[in-house]
C-alpha cells in the first residue's frame, strides 16, 4: 500500500501535479493538507485515469 501526504499550501494550480504523482506512483491513499484548489477538477483528472477519489473531511 502506498500513501502520499502533501501539504499543498493553498496552491490553486496544484491539481495536475497531484494527479500525475498519484498515477505515476500507483498511490493508494492520498492525504492533502491545506488543499484549496478545485476538487471537481481533481476528480475529473482521476476519472480520466480510471481512478476514484473519495473525499473524507476531518477536523484537525
């Protein structure tokens, strides 16, 4: 199982990098901190690669 944690620092242009890393490295679980980009866009990018995004909000 591969897990990727990334503090995105509210970078709104981060989605292509996230999708590429997840796809290229066969990531099973993705955890994002300070994510402020468009979640629908990221979900579409995952769908294009036959991947699925399940959003789980947590209170830190």
